[in-house]
């Protein structure tokens, strides 16, 4: 009987909850971290499912694979296992002020634990340099 009551409550609740609209967005920090990881050769960022966008990205950033930020990302992958969700964890913690990156201020850090031992100031310096040197915003903003 208890199972039926729980089921009934959940069934009724499902009809009472109003769905919120979802608005898809593109986030520059997410794209930046994704592209940087792709240029560093992270396999999970080489799933070419975005057609022309991937071609445009690879063409625009092909000369950037030797950039110090790309090399630093490779080190982070090897030394700390920065990959997959750790990359996106950093992306959502970034604050971009005119091409100078910092971490958003938090009372308690929610940054993925693999970033704990990383010199974040050094990383942010490399990231800012990559952003400026590649004119990342021009790529992101498009024609």
C-alpha cells in the first residue's frame, strides 16, 4: 500500500510542476577551454560532431598548437589528469575582464578537485595570453 501512495503522490506532482523553458546559449569561456583542450590533443575534445564549426576552428587555430598555453594544458593533462569534466569545471569558474582571466569569487570553492594542486595564477596567465594572442574573441564573435 505504501508503494501505491508514493507512486500516486509522484504522479500527481508530475502534473502540478510547470516545466521551465530552456534557452540554449553559447558561452565564450566554455568554447575557449574546449578549443584549448582540443589544440592540446585531449582525445575527448576530438569528437568531430560539429561539422563546419570543427573545420573552422581547426583552420583558425592550426598555428596555435605550439602556443605556451597549449603546451601547459598538455602538462596539466599529464601531471594532474586535467581532462573531461575538469576542463569544464574551470570554464564555469572563469571571469573574463577584457581578456584578463581570473577565477570567480566563491565562499567555498566548487572547482573540480583535480585543479587543487595546479598553480591557478600561472594557468590564468597562460589562458589570458592564448585569448589575446589568438584573437579568440574574433573567432568566437564570428563574421
